[in-house]
C-alpha cells in the first residue's frame, strides 16, 4: 500500500498581482470620476474645436470701427410750392446747374386767374383813388371860390356900412337903410366862419379818405406781388449751384402743392454719415474725434450730430472734417473710420468672441489649473473694442477662458476638453 503524497500550495505570480492592482486602480478611478461627475452637467468637446484666450493686462484702446459714406455738406430740395402741370423739363438729372437756372416749368390756371383778378382789383382801386381825389379837389376849389365871394361881399358891405353910418349920423338916410346893410354884412361874416370851418373839416376828411384808399391800394399791390411771385414760382429754379442729383418730373404730369421734385447737392463741401451699433447709443456724442486713412494720409473728423432714432439695431451720426479735406474724395465714397469713444488706458482684457452673444457677458467658462476642464464663473465686462472686452470683475490676469460660441453647451455646468486623436 502506497504512502499518501503531500500537495504544496502554489503562490501567485508577480504578473497576476500586478493585474489585480491595475484593475483595482481603474475601478477606483472610475468610481472617483463617477463621484465627481454626479450632479454636474458635463459636456465633452475636442480642445481644437473651441477657442481659448488668456486674460491679460495691457493698454485698452477705447474706439470702434465704423463705415462712413461721403455725402454733400449741404443738400437743397426742389419742391412744387403751389403745384401744377409740368409744362417743360429744362435740365436733365445728373447735370451741374448754376444758381438761378430754370429747371422745370409748371402751369397753374388758378394762379394765373388769381393774378388777373388781383390786377383788376388794383386798377379799380387806383381809379377810385383818382376819382375821389378829383371830387375832393373840385369840392375844395368850390369852397375856396365861396370863400373868395364871401370876402368880396364883406369888403363891399363893410364900406357901405361905413358910408351909411355917416349918413345916418347926418340924418341924410333912414336908420332902416343902415340896418339892412349892417344885417347883410353880419350874415356874410357868419357865412365866412362856417365856410372856413367847413373847409378845415373837408380837408381832414379828404386827407383821411385818401390815406385809406392809398393803404388799401398798397395792400392790394402787396397781394398782387405775392400772387405774381407764386406765378413766377411755377418756374422751378436752382437756389444754389451744384449737382442736380435727383429730378422727378415728366412733361404733362401733375404735381401737388409741396411735392418733392428733386435735389441739388453742393459738390464743394462734404460731410460723412455713418451707422453705429445701438450698443453704443449712450456713448456716442457730439465733439468726439475720429480719423480715417486715405492714400496713406490720416485725416481728422469730429462728430457733429447724433440722430436719436434707432432702426434695425443702428443709429446714424454725421461727422465733419476738422482740418484738411482730401482732394481725391468723392460723393458716395466709403471710408473706414476709427471713432474714439474715450481715453486709452491700462486695463484687464479678454479677447472678443462668440461667448458674449450667448451669455451677455454675465459669465464665462474658465479653465481650472489642470487645463482639461472649464467651469462656469460669473464675470463683469465693461467697454469693448474690435479685439478685446474690458474685464471689470470675476477674472484675473493669466486666466484661460473659452471665448468661442457657447451654443452647444450653454446649459452645461462644466466642459471637459479632450485632445484630438
């Protein structure tokens, strides 16, 4: 009978120990990742699909680029003052015109009849004035003639009274004969007083009546002059020299009162008009400086007017040349302008990017120290220029920020960055 053999226990190899340890570490790492990610909305993206910018301190230039158009400094519009039918078009659109040059002729029957009627009124009043003056002059001459007759009678009767008075004293004639002459003399004296008073009153009335007629005629002549000017206004003339850049008139066409017919642009003086994003509506004001470069020469501008109306997210400004005007400049030319909003100075800055449209500048994804994950952080941004945002709060120099568009992970709390294979 054979003897029992003792079995020896095998010890684990080093390879098996290493494998078990590796599995344990992987499990622990996965568990840690699970714990870390629990309750946090995470988005994973390749690093090369986002833009990462470093927060830096430096000089912040407070300006914005705008595109301006060269326009005439002064534009005069041609309107039909009283309206009428287009009888003739004397100048074509796009032609240079001189001040006072006739451009369009209109006809208006109502105005023509009005002038004729007013001319008739003036003629009638002038005839009335002449007739009144003639009648008053005849009356004045009649009163003067009456006064001459009265004076003559007073002289004659005065002498007769004196002679008969002597005769009565000598008792050569009766008292009655003397009294008859004396009564007649007294009658003419009273008549002279009345005639003189009537002459004075007639003169006052004559002067007043003539003045009234002359004032009426003067007013009628003024009205006639206005009517004639309105009639002359049917010929539309250039109020200034320049380019007839627009003309809306065809022969036979009827134009109403006040209707726009065209415009004349001053070609010797220019201004620049530009549209600015409504974001800057509270920061753009009169007097701000601007500049542009043309043929390697810099020219200075100044904001002269800010229009308050905002349309399609933009508002309009006018800029004037403050020094030299380029001789090469032309109406309608486009200029790239740098508008200075404020003083340049030291500031904390971050590059501009699509993240601002997603967050409004209220927060951003900032990378942690490992550089492989970015977390939401509240920030505050200030001024902006074409390249940078001014950082007021929430970021420090050296921070790395995702500055590209956040649309794919806008609702996430964390962004994990993967290196592309």
